[in-house]
C-alpha cells in the first residue's frame, strides 16, 4: 500500500529523530541521564509557552487527562466554573466538570464562530467564578480564540483562574502565558508539538498552585498535582508513579525541534501554511468555515463545493494518498478537517493541494486544474 500523507488534526507526522529518541533503551525513571532529560524537557516546555516562573508538569496521559487534572485541582464541589465553548472540545469541559459536581455555566458560540469578548466580560461582572476555561483552537470547528483579549478581561478578576486548553495550538500558535495572565495552560504531545500521543503537558502559575493548596483533599489521587510536584521540582528526588521514560525522551527531542526552529519562525511558518491551504482551497471552490480573523493556523475546517459529497470525496482522497478527518457533531457530513501543524514542510502542503485537485478532477466538477496550487504557491514561496 502507498504511504499516505497524514493531514489530520492530530496525531501529526513524527520526525525520525523523535522516533529515534522514543526507541532509546528503556531506563529507570531515576537514571541520571533520564533525570537530566526530564529537567531539560520541563524547562523547554516553559520556554514554548513563554513563562518565567510557571511550574511545568509532564504526566503520562493525554490531552483529556490534562483537562480533567486541571479542573480537579482548581475547583471543589459546588464551585462555579465558566466554560467558554467554541465546539466539541469546549463542551468536554462541561462533561468533566459535571461529573465532579462543579456548578458549570456555559457561554457557547454557534459552531464556526466565537463568543465575543464583551459577552465574557459581561458574564464575569454578573457573578463570581472560580475558574474560566477557554479552548485556544477547538479542533471540531477550526476556530482560534482571542486568548490575549480574554486574558486582559480576566486580569480584572484576580480570584478567577484562567484555564487554557492548548492541545490544538501549543507549539504552533503564540501563547504568552505570563503576559496574557494564563493560570493553567496545557497540551498533549501529538499535534503542533509533533510527538506521538502519550503525555499530558501542563504549566501552572503561582496562583493556580495556591488554588490547589487551598482546596485541601481533592477527589483524585493520580491527578493530584501536589503529588507530582516534588518529582517535577526534583526528578531525582524519588517516586510517585513510574514515568513514561521513553515518551519523555521523545518529548525532549520534540521540544528541541521547536526551540531550534525558533518560536517566532515556527509561528510564522504555521501562519504561512494555513494561509496557503485556506487560499488554495477557496480558489478551488471549497470554503473555510470560520471567518478570516478567527481561523486557526494549525488546522482548517473545509466545506465542499456543491455537488461534492463528503464521504466519497474523503475516500477517494485517501485512495489518492491523503488522509483528512471527518467533521464532528453538527458538522459531520458537511466538512472535512485538515491538519497543517507540527513539523510538516512546504512539500506536504504542495502535495496535499495537488492531490486534492487530482481527486476533484475525478468528480463531475468544473474547475481550473492548477488554480489551487498556483494560489497556494504564491503564498508559500512569496519573497
Ligand atoms: N482538547 C482539544 C482542543 C483537542 O483537540 C483534543 C483532542 N483532539 C483534546 C482536548 C483531547 O485530547 P486527547 O485526545 O489527547 O485526550
């Protein structure tokens, strides 16, 4: 079978050097080399989210574990949580919170749109919330939230924690944890960070750690950040739960790739690839769900020109060599989701658009062959 281009919004293609790191010999979690690697990885994670004094946690698990960890360490039963939801992953906070008996209120946008910052400010004035959650990029809708602006509003409510789900953004879109007043920022491995899934990566502000302490006993053992804290502060110091040592090696290499590329360069590259894809696809008659100013740079939600049916298009596209994802929830059958984050290069962008054109030409659809590629290349290779 031909090798497929995996252009889904996670997991993303993994560099060979990361796979090599993953396959290093398995050692003890107390091995001096591993201890050094974990320490460096924790520091590099802080660098990626631009924090000076944030406390990083790297815990075996996935993005969902990071979501649940954050909530269970931030609220107690009966505390009020405001969830700002731009889709499926925003809504997931509600499900988790309800399970713990937190009082959840939700400000939700129509799918493909965002909740206006003014609306959030108004809501915060009306009642006190222990925490607010915001999904930087909701992977169901391809919408990018205005983190900085929401952070500005939240600075006026110091008793409220600002929790950000960076799973589909961290390492691909700017996140200035300190400057924007973010209290907990977390990601998995498998999206813009470009590492196989398997770790929950969180960074806590001083205020978020104080909140954890103020809660006393919490209803989780494994997810209690206070149990992980001594290991994160001194990985040589002992044992809480056996770390995923091979995954730590992989993340270490993944973060090195990010920092070696340079954060500014990497964010610019993601923007360029997003623009190239979005412009090229529009030229071919597709449309991008969110309006221009709220489109994510890490992925796109793409709706079809009339006459092109979702499943048969995606199946043909796959036969031709490109894997994309189906729409979720109300968007199922109406859009496909395209990932363009992590360590992909211009080559994958060009090849994907070219294969999309070839696939379109196999349907009874009138378009100018080469027009999508032309539009994308004029952005990709602009001097
Ligand atoms: N948040 C967002 C924005 C996501 O895209 C995802 C996964 N696609 C998650 C949370 C959950 O992460 P995981 O699948 O790694 O548990």
